[in-house]
C-alpha cells in the first residue's frame, strides 16, 4: 500500500513596496547608461528618480541637495563602469571563541 503526499501549498504574498531610497537607487542604475555619456566620473544625486545635482565629490553633492530639498531620501552614486571599491578596516574579530572570566 503506497501513501500519497498531499500537494504542496503555494503561498503568494505581495511584495512589500519599495522604500524611497530603493526607488532612487534603482533609478540611478536605470539611468546609468545615459549618465555614462554625460556625467562619467562624477557623483550624481537622484531625487524623485531624476538627476538633481552632480559634482566630483560625493559629500558636497549630497549636502547641496539636502540643503535645497530638506530631509529626504536621496541616492548619490558614482557614474562609472567599474564597481565601487570596497574598503576594509583590517580589524578582524573571531566570533568563534569566547573568553570566560577574568
């Protein structure tokens, strides 16, 4: 006598809405091919899915935009073909060993 397995239940939950920051980040990557022609090597600030400022340094670009529009989520990215360089501190922490007592 063979037992049959009931069919798997499929659950389809709606995707949570994107945050404003995530929408701005996605807009940056959607606009990137065009930005490579117009802003290569520059940082661009994205607000409301549009370029609102640009310049050679990230922080001044962000500060100018936030000064103009007030506190809001924006995305500031470097227009480049190469991926952003990852910086590491060099500090390592071994989470496997714990010291007990003094």
